[in-house]
C-alpha cells in the first residue's frame, strides 16, 4: 500500500491521514471534510470519485468507500451514480436531517432488528425503482459489486460487499426519501456486522460456506432481474432475499 500523499492533485493537503488512533477510513473522512471546508465548496460542487480518491491516496477501495460512507451519513457528501456521477458536496436539507435522525437512535436496544424490519419493507420499493431507472453504467457497477461479493475472503468482507451492493442499488432509485431511510438502515446494519462471527452465525465453517453461496445467488438473481428491468423477477428475488436474511 502506498503512503498517503501530503497534498491532493488540486494542491489542497489531506491532513491528519496516517496519524492517531482513528481508523484509516475515519482519518480520510476527516481530511476530506477539512478539504471541503478549506476550499469553501458549495452544495453540488464535485469532490472527485472513488477511483480518483483511491488513486490519490493509495488506500484500499474498501477504506475509501468506508470514508465516503461516513461522510454521506454525516450529510457532507452525496453519491451520484452513472456517467457524470461521482462525489459531490451534499445539500443539507430534510433528507440529510432524516438520516441523522436514524443515526441518532443507533445505540438504542433492539435497533438491529428494527433496522432489518424497516429495510425489508423498503426493499421492493428500492429495487423495483432501480429496475425501472437503471442505465448500462448502473448495471456494469452492480455486476462489478456482485463479483466482489462472490470473491469476499471472509464473513466480514462478504457483509461489507453486501452493503455496498445494496447501497449502489439504492442510488439508482429516484425516491430520495426512501433512499435516505433505506441507506440509513444499511449504515446501522453495516456498523453492526463486524460483531457477527466469521461463520455467519451458523456455528461451523461448512454451514457458513453454504449460507454464503445461497446468499450470493439471491443477490445474483436480484441484480440480473434489475438489469433486465423485470419487475416480477425483482419482486420474487426480494421475497427470497427477505425470507433468508
């Protein structure tokens, strides 16, 4: 892994990365937030892309993605998919306030179960919306993320790839309010996932491998249904997804 450069391609330092006890993702998020404030970027101004930040910093794709997710959840960044998309300074409007409300209850008892129930109710709305509005670039991204899900070396990596795939599907849906609630639940579930055992909670490695294979196939079916714009197939995949979580 290359060392984080001292300045960005625009000449604005990414300070604080590589120092202190925070994770690399937290350090990068803080540095990006500082850059946005130092340059006085306005809502809608471009910040870059995941690939440009990865190339600039030399950090792993998962680290850059986590830093971007942290800033999105804090209402700093907006992720726009597809051609001409990327990372933009967020407009801190009612959708951001809604996401902050979801994050504020993250530590209350029972919120993992609550988040799963809420996500399951929104899954069909989000995924059917994606099937109606997907572009060729969207489909390419979904299949790439699906490949990362299949190649995940362990349970934690599998879950991170799972959340990344669902976040990308949600980004296609035009319903901004549903996206905010849905991705808010994913953020909470993603934060909880490292507490799961490497066997996926099944008790042994063999069972875990079978469980992961089954979960991968459900997601593969969902992606292909979205790619085909087949709403009936999307709903069938969602039903399987929600009953085997």
